[in-house]
């Protein structure tokens, strides 16, 4: 059966512009559609503006206008099928496990190799 040539859209949410840019560029080079947001408010606008079109959200845990896992939970309430991959530089023990319990598909500790992101997104879209 032939696969669709349309790649899923990924929302990259990070208040650090260089991280957001690097991740978005890596995903675009891998063929994904990419939209970006620098805050929780902007992420919710992007998500609501593209209903059902965002398959994966790469989400920074610490955003200036969001508290811990609030945005993750809101996204999962809006679209339970959307896969959320949490990114965090928070070194607290158990934070990655807590993210999975909050509904994340996967959690990645920063810093990470930007070249592995596309593979993680591919696994999320295949799940």
C-alpha cells in the first residue's frame, strides 16, 4: 500500500529561540511540516488554529507563561491523539517519569542531539 507523501505537522514550543530554530530546521530537513511557538499562549493559538493537523508537539517544560505540566495537559485535553514530546533542562530526579505520567509520549533531557529529534518524532507518528 503506498504511503502518503504528506508528512505530519509538528509544533515546536520553546522560549529559547536558538533551540526552537535548530529543532524546527532539523524537522523541516527531514520532511516534516513545522510550526513554531515561543510561549504557551502562542502554542495554544497555533494548536487551535490548526485543528487536527498537528500530530506531534515538541514542548519545553519551562515556559514563562506556563506552570510545569499545565500546557501538556491542556494539549492532551484538546486532542488526546496528539503525541507530546517533552523537552527539559530540569535536572530534578524523576521529572522525565513525571512527564510520562502526565501524558507525554516521550521526554528528552536537554541538551540533546538535534539530529535524533526526527527519529523520535517518526516513532511518535507511527505509534
